């Protein structure tokens, strides 16, 4: 009984250590604990449920090998953001390549079934505009405002300096004003 209570209350550091040693149960518990976090970050990044699920699944697969590279210098979730964002970029590149191929055959509009519908929720309209930002600006906004990370934690997740994060946020705000103004006029 004490073992079950201990395992259910194990810290991330303990679970990571055991997972690195090959403990599948610890790895499973770590995934279970952080899956919602990964999915939420992926959804904010791409804005589509199916893509977010693909990204979260890809992170779970990558985490099996990548867990051994986690050094423990920062928070596990900060490192996990990096893994999630890299997976999101890779999945979206793949999706973009596939869309270009499909469009080349003239079948894109028939099989995608996606109509460009303006979101009615102002918050969703804002996040849709955030997704149009350049990669670094989008990532900085998603981590700082979407996930509530500090500029320091965001800098660590993005592997850039804290001042660069601040600059990306500043530039993103300028672009978002323009994007939102344009969206309001349409």
C-alpha cells in the first residue's frame, strides 16, 4: 500500500529518473500527468483539434527517446514546451507539404472540406491572428500569454535570451494590432 501511495505522489524528478532507467510505469505516469499540458500547448499553437492531437501524439512518441536527454537544469515543463513546439513545427511542416501536393492535383478544396470561416469569439479571433505571426513571435506569445510562462522560462524553452523574448513580444503586439484591425474591417 505504501508503494502505491508513494508512486502516485512521486515528483516529476523521481518519475524522470525512473523513466530514464527504463521504468515504463514511471514513464506512463509522467505522460499521463503532462498530456493535457502538451495538448493545450499544441492546440494554442495550431488552433485545430485534429492537428493538436497529432502533435500531442508525436510528443508522446518523441518523449520515449528524448527523456534521456533531459538534464534537469530547469523545470520539466519548460523542457517539455521545447519538445512540444519542435513537434508542432514538424507536424505543421508536414501538413503544409501535404496540402501543397494536394493543391497541385486540384483536389484540395474537395477533400479538405475546410471553409475559411471567421471565428465569432473575439478570443478565438485573437488566437487565430497569433497563429499568423512569424514563428518566433508566435511561440513567444503562446508561451507568455497562452501558458503564463515568465520571459525567463520562455527564453529557456525557446533557447534564446530573455531580452529577445521581450523583443518578439513587442513586435508581435505591433503586428497583432494591424492584423486585428484588418480583420475588423473585413
